[in-house]
C-alpha cells in the first residue's frame, strides 16, 4: 500500500484526467475492503485514493487538481452515510460517476441512491473482481469522460458513420427491452416476479420509482402496485386529475411530463417521496388491444439523453407494449 499523501501527490501529477485507465476514489470504513480494492486497481495502473469515512471522502473530493472519474462508495458507514456523501458529490460535480457498494440488507437504499444520481450499484461481498467490479468501473470512467467530449472536440472531427452517445443509449435500451421481454416470458403471476423487471427499469432506464394504475370501472383507475416509495399508494377520492398527465392516462397516450408542473397528491404520494425526481412518464398498458391501465415511471434530473426525443419514435413505445404484458399478467384488475 502506498502512503496516502504520496498517492495524493501522484494523482495530482496526472495533468489530464483522461490519462491512464482512470482516477478513482474508494470510500469504505472496512480496511480489508479498502486495501483489496486499492491493490487490485493499482495493479491495473489506476490512480487510486482511499477514504475510511464520508467526511474524509469529501475532503479528498474538494482538494484542488484531483480529477476523479469514479467513486466506489460504501452505503453504511459510521458518521456520514453514503447517501449524504453521494448527494454532496453530485452537488459539487454532477458529472462524477458514483458506484454504490451495498450489502443485501440495504438494497432499498441502493435503489434510492440511483434516484439521486448513482451510476450503478454492486452487492457485497464482491467475489469476482474482473467480472463484476472492473466492468462497472470501466463503464463509469468511460461515461464520465464522454460527458466532456463535446467540450473538448470539434464537431467536425466526428465521422458521419460514428454512433453518438444518444444513439448508443437507444441501442442499449433496446437490449434491455429484450431482457424485460425475456423476464415476462418466465414469470408467474405474483408480485415477487416483478422485482427483476423493476430492477431493469431502475438500473438501465433510470426509473427508480413507479406506479401501475388499472381500470376498475369506465373512466376510473386505481393503483394496484408501486415501487420506490416509502409506503403503498392510497389515492384520494377525486381520482385522476384533469391536467396533462390525467389526459394522457385517460386517453391511453404516451407522455413525459415535468413534475414541477404537476400535483401528484391525488395518487397518495408523500412529498418527501418525490425528492430527487424531476419527470414522470405515463405509459399506456394496452395488452392485445385491450385498454388495461397505465404505468407511471418517475425519473430523476437530468433525464438520460437517450430518453429525450420525439414520442412517435421513442423507445418508450416499445417499452409500453412489453410492460403491458408484464403487469397485466402479474396483477389482477379489481372488479
């Protein structure tokens, strides 16, 4: 292990943050984990810094001339907890990519971390470093550096046949749609089988909360299922509101709306549950041409680049038809 001060000086000596495999910070209160991760990544020629607490991590993050590409952050530590460290990182530099490391008992907090901008999460103990840990870190470093490409390169340097980041995101989304469709063909009609689908929606589309609304009578929809909120939704008696979102739900239309312009209290969502969310998408659920209901997906700010674009050709069009099969098969419409 190298001396922390010497390691800091070495990292500061990397004039450009794009030199080498990447500059990473490991934040974990367990010395064995820190040492194992540090040795592994230094062997691969990464610039590595370590912190045994959230407070120390913020000191390192605030130091001048230390361009971090990615942070591996433990969620549960003495003192400042991982979620608060993540929020502080994102306030200071929204482009830095933070990978959450969590135990199985804190999965709900890991999902919450994705809402506040975490790049991905890993479940401890991490056994296969090459397969699990390294792959995610490489993707995070690549994503961090791609964010700076428009500021660094002349647009004329791109060849006409080159795939843009937004196009790559759309292609990846299609791959994950296939994954959801595969899950839909395997599941049995119960709520437990929805968890893998919700995880794909969270990790690969950024929708870290959602609500499934089903038609119980003509013009009336009730929430049958929700995830990502602190408690089940208990809607108000007045039902679906007469606003843009309500119109999309009633008309079985696809729509993406800013939460700043919407009142979602009719769904029974607590105000604190909406912290960190900026957009909601309404996806109609029409299995085999039968208007069954809608799913509302809640997204943080900013919305992923590949999820911005004309609704006529949006990836949500395909996602909507797949989710119609998933949710209508796993949930029963009340009569």
